[in-house]
C-alpha cells in the first residue's frame, strides 16, 4: 500500500516562485572559501563600479585609520 506523503501547511513557498532556471550548488565553492558578499546601496555602487574599486578604497581607509591611531 502506497501512502501519500504529508504536505507541510507551514510551507512559505508560493506558487509564483519559479526555480526552473536555478542551478543547484552554483555558489557552493565560493561559500566554502568563506567569500563575503556585500550588497552596496545604489548611491555607493555608482561610485564604486567593481570589487577592485571597493577593496582599494577600504585598504586606503584602513591605512589612514591606522596612521591616525598611532
């Protein structure tokens, strides 16, 4: 006798969610390497177009902070 699995009534998935184009494990390797993902506000993103620009600015800010703390 086959028993139908019980459905979870607390499921937050809505019918309009579409994962048909999703790729399982797409970010798995990056996550395992402890990659930090930071979302920039739109006004900041206008100034810093890529991660290299953000990293350069943060390194400069860190250098300035260290030099004034000494």
